[in-house]
């Protein structure tokens, strides 16, 4: 299956170089390029790509604002943020609005290709350090969804197991292997979890589980 990718960066040479790298993969196809945040929003909503690569620093609308606008219209959009800095506060904001994770601009090409494959399959790129930082931010401003009529007790035992593994950073494949079910079953159960808890994506679900105490992050070394 071909993964359709939208590249959003204001530097034409960077986009061209990235496009050349990505299209060495047989199942990747760059279907559009955006040089501004407003273009990114328009192209994303018009073409509905499988994965959106979004630079943080964009003219007209920055990457966070563009990602927020896209996700407000299409909550299933899969956005990967590109940044120069690992501890970029804008990255926190982008993930809080639903981005699937981030990649450093100087990352190895193979790492980016692997990240796109994962996100296209519905996974996130949220590592333990980033999750802990974002959870702290959510606790401060109480931005995690909280619907009294929809609690963790509404989940089945199996759904709770899936949510716990997701919050610990497991991919769909790893969850399936741990619970001895198919990846399709995991995807279907995740959809049920999102619906029951009124969450929009894996990132919110992981953070919700961490906040509610049914999962914990590894201790920092």
C-alpha cells in the first residue's frame, strides 16, 4: 500500500532533498509540498495525505497553528513535527493538539523513513521523556479530556490492557504480540477505547492512562 505524504517546509531545497530521500522507498509518494502554514492547511484538507511532515518554523502560520487547524477539521490526520531542537516548547504544543510525534531535522534518513512507516500504521513517536514533559504540562493546565460519564471503568479488561501497553509506548504490533491477538483486533479495540473515553488519538489516550494511574513511565536514568 502506498503512503501518501505531504511535505511542509519553507525551504525549497530542504523539501526537494527530503522528497528525493523519501521517494527512494517504493511505497512512499510525495503528493504535495507547502511553503507556508496556510498552504499546509489547505493542501492537507484538500488531499488528505496519509502522513504530514510539518516544520515548526513556517511563515504565515507556524507549524503548531497549522497542525491545530488541520486536526480541528480532520482529527485522524497524522502529523509529524520537524524541529531543530529536542526540547522545543512548540513541539509540546503540537503534540498536545494531536501531532503524532516529532523528528529532529538532522535525524538519519532511515530513522525518518521508519518514523513515517510507524505513523502511517497508526502509531506515535512519543518517547518516555517527551511523554513525561507533556503530562506535566497537561496537569498544570488540566487540558486532558475529562467526561464524568465516560470513565476507565467503562473499559473491558482487555481494553484496559491495551491502553496500559499503549501508554508504555508499545506499538500495535507489540500490543498484539503481548496479548496474543491480531493487529486488526488491536486497532478495532483502540477505536472503541477512543470512543468510550471521548479521546481523539493515541497521544491523548496514552496521557489519559498515565494521568489516571493505570500505567507509568520508566524512571529516568
